[in-house]
C-alpha cells in the first residue's frame, strides 16, 4: 500500500488503514486526498507569482540622471559598476557619446562608425541593482541609450583588409613574465609622472607599467603578463581594423615597446612621420609578424541618437 504525503491510498475493499492505525472509509480518504492535492496545486501556482513580485529588474538602472555636459572635449573615465569598489553606483563626469555606445555594446574601436554626437560630453549618475553581472550592466546601458537618447542601430558586414599575427620564420623573441609579475596593462591611460620626450614619445616613470598614446600617433607600451590576444586588441586601435592571433602561443609575456602610427593620406603628418611602425617593432623586438589579409569586417552603424537626452 503506497503513501502520498502521509495519506494512505484506499485498498480494494474500499477501506484503508491510516498511518495512525485507524480504519477509515475510502470515500472519506479520497475526499481528503483531493483537498490536499488542490491545496498543493494552489501553493505551486501562487508561490512563484509572489516571488516574481520581489525579483529586481536587472535590465534597467534603478535611478539614472543623464545630462549634456557644457564642457565638451574635457573627457573623464567612468567609475563604479560591477567588479569595482562602488558596484552600486555608476558615475561618469564627462564621457563622449561614442564611449557610451562602445561600453554598452562591448565594441572594438574599429567596429564603431561614430556620428557627430560622438564628440558631445555627458554626465551620468546611475544606481545599479545589487548583484548585477557585467552583462546585465551592459544591458542597462543599452536600455539607457534606447530610452533616453532614442538610440537605433544596425550591423553591417563588408570586405576589407584585416591583419594576422603570426610567428616570424626566424623565431619568436618573447620573454615569459615572472610568476609574481604585475597584471597586464591593456587599457590606454596616462600614469602619474608621464612626460613627453623631445621625440614626442611618452616617457613612463622608471619601472611603471602603462599603455600611453599621444596625438593618435606615438605609442609606448610597457607591461608584464601580456598575451597575444592582448596584443591583437591593442593593435586594433592602431590599424583600425580586425587583428587576429594565429600564432598558437598561449604564454604571458613582458613587453617594452614604442612605435609611431603612419599618417593616412587624408591627414598628413605634421611633424613628418619618422617611425618605426608597429609592424617593424613587433617583428624586431618580439619575433612576431603582422600580415595583411582580405577578410570580413563587421561594423556597428548608428542610425539615430539624440544629442540631448530626455529629462531625468
């Protein structure tokens, strides 16, 4: 005789023995079973509904203030958000529209075709729901653009020149980082104490890691724990197109490099270009070749974005 949540099922003679040893008519037992089942079903239906009322909305900021900054060109980084010291508060004192788009969609620099609003600056203060992940944080930024800037976009694939990082036939010259070396620096910035030399290249303080670019031409990169994927990411800024790692190397390496980006025909160099370029530096210093190839370039195109966001 099987039990169902402590209620015995009726036997063939329409009588059954309860867990307490009582003999009860099966019709009464069936009535009790039916009431129990209905109560159980009610719990299963109502509990999730009640829970849904308390779940936080992880697709929107709890509160967000967005204003056009009257001081364009004076850009600053954002602070806070998931993984930072202030995960519940995202503050941007003056960031360009292009930064907001790249951050919200996780775009590489070459993927973004910026409208004129890219050069406007915005001040943002937004409260992030507790426990939000990085991907949920990006979704909040995307919804902020859609709802406050009337933002619309599409993706476009086109054929063009991309680059491959391959091993030089003469051998690689990479130096493995020490086990206790500092984390990789792959974000452009300007460490305190950085100066500009007579050759117009940045000069980092002794022993200080950094990735510094000046005037869109002169780059200095000193770091440990750099992967080939990190190198590809940095080179995409330099070449403004896709760069892929085809070396098969999986180590973490030290780099201490400097190179000058050649000018494009529409923007001649002043002062004149002197080099060396990234291709030459990576081959001579690291034993890595950067080779052009035909490929598909996926770009993100903005259809519309309001210059002035809607009221807070």
